[in-house]
């Protein structure tokens, strides 16, 4: 039986003199939860079947009555979300007012251009972008072949679907962020045979869950995922791009947004999530990037010299693992510095930061939002190459083809908690036939059912350094130089087939005051050895305040 719970949204309103709260009530049966809300006099606002939940408006007395019902067992604070990236100012041409930087370079940086030349361009693969919407201008409505690819869009805020009948339709993105992310993944702009986007022929399905300020709620993001899963076959949705994250407030499996993300993965959709822009300290990976199953993406930068790989570095804003449950995150990194992408000049980001807009259609931003979009495009290329792969197989192909940053002696330049498997390489991922190296030992069905949960191999020494249990040489202790450049090389051999993806079993929901038991002899009697973390009041920060808010990805300086 699924764990019942309440997720409280940080959105209050006051009709008349009575104060209400917007909440999400989750239980084992959608109909029963809906009836429970109505029985106490609440108003149902959302139906979130993907996690057996409804959104509702409740007064204080109604909320208290609902919490006393058998159908409701948990109370959660809702997360508001904002988007990553900061417009670029620097020596590049991002704000020059000219079209001299129309070549985006990042497709070449990860060898996606070689795939484009042989027809591997995302054709037949659908990418749903949960974001602020999508502008119908630029090179997003038509694919590489001039065919209309933007045919439906869903607004999770208003719960409305718009079907495109012809090119006279229009689509809105008041923020500009969603458009920018979508263009990184799939722009069909062709400059001298080089496409601006990673998968220029992929279908795009814009799903609006965030407003013009880049802010949103758990309820609307979960409703967006719910719609995607319900309509994945109808609209051919294979990939979800989630360029957003929120602070971790519970175990990964107990977070409602994570539960929805896991359900999408279980349904066969590859989810690509941003690591977040809260680096460079350890344990800064956010939600839903802390879900062990999904592909979580950090950011690197070419230091404005795409032709010179010797000065490429990990972006200092890129969030760092491990997760609180001991999993290595991010899985890999991708270009995320000074990324040039489409944005209408009337969008809020463009008007607030006009120096970063070229005066026509292009805008420059940095962040793990953009690096996430790069990997979503790579997933589309890999799926076109081999249709029908499971999400776990896609994750393995992409991870095992990545190129870690190494020093001259072949040792890692950055810890795996910073770079994961390394820099994504589209060409190698598409032609890689390795399928079974990701999510080994995990059981998503049991995880979602609440009967088993999992932890990774990461642990912490008393001196503060992090390591992987059972593997030598994967130590991280305060610092790799962020300023030096390193080559992203395929010359480093990971031992034992990505053992950091293996999971260890948590006991079946029982816990004592001092932590969980691991199977296979891993007993951490005092919980984790993490310092200054993993301390949630009464087990979780969701408990009773009903006022928690969260941000997804903060602005960062360009790198």
C-alpha cells in the first residue's frame, strides 16, 4: 500500500476573512483521497493520479480534520521552483547586437555534429520540456527537414491542452527560459551545415509548469509529469527535460516530486534532471536530481575557446554529490557555460538583461539548466539510433561513453562526485553497445511501492573526505582546482563497470533513532557519517509548518 501523505503548497490566499492553504493530499487510492477532501469541506483543485493525489484548498480547521483521517498520514511543505542560468557578459559576442555568434559550438564540442551528418538527428523522438513554455518563433516549430514538429502543448498551471493545427498557431513563453532550454536541445538553425541544437529533428512538447518569473509549485510540476505519462503514447514522448531542482528535505523516495519522476522512469520515459547551480560544496545535488534512477547533469565550460580543449573546466556553480543516501551524482557533465540559445526579445529575461540579447533571436545564459538540455538532446540521438531501449539502458549507454576530465598522468582531474562519468559524448553514446551498467541492484517497483529503498556506496571519513565503499582511489576532500583546464579524455578506465551505480538495500521502511540498516553487511549504526547534514527534524522537514519554500536553480555568473 502506498504511503499516504499531505504535501502543502507554499501558496496562501484569503477569500474574505478566512485563510486557506493550497495542499496536495496523497493516499493509496485517488478516489478515496478526493472523497476525503470533499468530506471535510475542502475544494479539489488538482487531480494527480501519478502519485494517487489531489490538490485542494483547505482552511485551518479543515486541514486539521483531514490530517485526522485514516486516508492521510503525512504533511509536506510545497516547493516553489525557479530556473537556472544567468545572461552572459564577457569577452564573447553574446551581447554584441550582431549575429556573429550564431554558431553555438556546443553540438561540435560533444561530437553531435558527426551524427547529424549521417542522419542521426533525433528524428522520431519526442522531448517534453517542463519549463516556462516555448516561443513559436525562431527555429523550434519546424524541424531540420522543414516539417512542423510542435503539435501539442500542455499548460499544467491552467490544466489546458493546446493542439496545433497549422503554423498560424502561436505559443507563449513570458519568461524565455523554456525557449532557451528547448533550443539548446533541438534548435534546427543550420549555419553552414552545423546545427545549433543537439537533436534538430526531434519532436518538441512544451509543458508549462513555471511562470514568467521562473517560479512554480510542486503541484503543477507533478501535474505536468502526470499529463506526460498519461499521454506519452499519444504524443510520442520519450524524454522529459527537467531543468529545475529544489533543496532536499527528505529521503529521495519520500519526496512527492521524486515519486512522480520515478513513476515516469518506471513508465519507460527517460528523465534528465539538472544537478542544480548550488555547487561547489559536496551534497548540494537537489530534487529531483537526487533520484538515483534518473540521469542527473552537471555543467562544464569551454572557457570561450571551443577549439581548445586544454582550458575546459568544470563550472564552479555545478552542484556536487554524493546524495544523502550515498549515490554518486551527477551522472555526467555537459556544456553549460555561456550557452547561446533562442529567446524572444520581449521575454522577461531578455528585457531585464537586454545586454545579453543579440537584438534579434539569441540570448546567452549559463547553468545546469542548459547542460541538462544538451543531454536530453543526446538521449534523443541515442534513442533514434536504437529505438525501444529502456531508460536504464539509455543511461548506461550515455554514462559509459562519457569522457572524464583527467590530468597529464591519467588520474582524475575532478572527483566522480563532481563530474560523474565525465563529459557527455553524443557520437560515442550513439554507437556504444553497453547496456547493463546503470541502476544495478535497484528495484524501482519496490521503491515506489514503499517496500524497499536503496542507498549508494558513498560514505564519509571522519576527516571529512568522501569515498566509495569497496573501491579505492575515489576520494574527494575539499578540492580540486576549478581554475585550471583539463582535457576531457577517454583514456581513463573506470573499474568494475560503474559500481557506483549499484544500490544497497534499505530495510523495509523500519527505522530506529540512529538510522537505517544496509544489507550485505553495511551497518551504519549512527546513520551516515555526514557532517552538518541529514538532520531532519522528526525525520523530515516536511512535518507541520506548511510554509516551506524552495528554489530550483539560482542565477550564476558566466564561465
